[in-house]
């Protein structure tokens, strides 16, 4: 059997970044609590292992652990985390554009190759791919662009009946949900018209107007899935 992958400090930085930059802006007060337990859940490791690694990261000046159990990236930690995120998004484009991976499968595949390339190799990949601005799921390759764009976005679950929007980014955390979203056409660039919102039932009915959908094609999507779609109002 293959040995489980050992998580690196870069993996921890990426996991913390995703907790404190939930849609691209560093706002710890509004983010899901980035406590050790959530990092452990994200990486699939024990809380004891997370605690030990966080202590080392704190000693290295990458994170600061607050009295209320918050984990906060230091300025040095933010800079390094953004570097890790940029590398990751370029690798994901390499997987789809060069190796023909399906977009929904690239987060897991990128885990397997993340440590195999130097920074120089990754930048050469980016150049040879034509310097793409986004990864396969719509996230900007450059974190500063992600942060600047953030104020323009909301989740599909926040839309009201009668509103139109375009899907800009798709969350990466659930590979099974990603597969369903892509099978149903909920992909970056898709144009949607929200036909009905049923909060009590936890679902929305939308009409698909792009990405190959037939004219007037309607879909029902649950609020959990809708919260994974970051959209821009038309």
C-alpha cells in the first residue's frame, strides 16, 4: 500500500490561508474560526500533530496563536502562504491544460505533485501555459487579484429570486460535491438566473444560460452546494 503523504509546513500555511481568507480577504473577525481542530480536519491529521507543527511555525514567526485559540498568520506567514497558494493554482492549471485532468479532480491530484517541482519549474510552467490568470476552478493565480476581486462576489446561496449572476469561482474542499457541480454545469463562466428560492427546503431553482446548457434549462441546487459557488451579480 502507498504510504500516506506527510504534510509540510506549506500544507499548513495553505490550510490556514483558506480558513482566514475564506473568499480572498484577510478578515479574521468574519472568518470561520481557524483553530487547530479545523486545521486538523482540513488536513486529515490528528490534533496533536497539528499542535506540534503550529508550535514550530510560531517559533519560525509564521503564525501567532491568540489567547482565544485563534491562529493568525503573521505578515511573514501571509507572504509565504500567498506564495504557496500561487504555486498550487499554477500546478492545477498544469494538470488540466497539459495533463488533461478534469477540473473537479485537480485539488486531490495537485496534493500528490505539490512537492515535486521547484519554484523555478512552476514559474516556467506558468509561462509555457500562457500565463493563465486563474486556476481551473476560477481562483486567481495572483492572491492580490483574488483579494481585490473579493468585494464583488457573494455565494449563490445569497442570491434572491429574479437575480442574474455569473459563477466566478468554485470552492475546492469537497471532491464529491465538485464532481456533482461540474456534472450539472455549475462551472466558472456559467450564467444563471435565479428563478425561485425556498429557504425552508434549503434549495434554489435556477435557469442555466451558458456552458452548453439548453436554453431555459432549469436546475435545483441545495443551499450547501450553492454556498460553494462564488458569483458576481449580472
